[in-house]
């Protein structure tokens, strides 16, 4: 079982490198056009990203949602009259995600310390278990979210490639 999922995907296509790049270009919008409008209904493209030469970087489009968005990095190359697409999908640790995780651990730790200080009688086994349970639940939620987002990213990429008969 992988705790932090990093997926390596390799696809082979009969299309040329330029055709594959144009298909990827159709499904993304540039980072410069990224919008944070609250009630935006239509979003062109599944991804936000860039293409540089035969390499590309993609993130899923999510408006106004705090998430551990995965990032897909890919290379396209020619091999024996076929196009090889190498993808690496991994979590992207944005600064606000890290700050949220640190804040979560800090608040739980502060609650534990304060409950220990103000506890007058009895033993602290219940508080210790509650603290460990809260940390465990937080870690499980984070890992689950990362896995769900990675799976969704992979599904969207495969949908784009299969729709255009890339692989």
C-alpha cells in the first residue's frame, strides 16, 4: 500500500508528436487565464497548465476549492514510428496546504497540552487516546483526499486521450 501515491503511466500512440501535443493543448487553458470568479459556470478545458516543447505540466481545474491537487508532468517522444507519452502524477504540496496541515497539528497539540494542564484528577489515558485518534483521523483524511484527487486526475487524462483516440 502506497501512503503517498505517485503514479508513472506510459502510453503509446500511433499519432504524431504534434498531434498529441495539439490534443493536450485543446484540453488545457493557460495559467495566465486562471480565474477565481465565484460563480463561474463554464470552464474551457479540464486542466490548467503549460506546454514547453515536448513536455507539459497539468493540474485539474477546481474553482474555489481547497484541495491537495495532484500535478501531472509528461514528456512526449518518438519511438519506432510511434509516440510515447510518459506521465508522472504526484501530489502538489502548495504552501496553503502545508500551512493548513501545520495549523491542524498545532490546534490538536494545543488542546492536548491545555487539557493536560487543567486536568486535576484521574489519569490522562483518555486525553492521550483522543489526541492520537484526532491526529490519526487527520492523517487518514489527508491521505484519502490525495488518493481520490490522483485517481480523478488519471481518469480525466485517460478520458481526454481516449476521446481523441490517442491510445
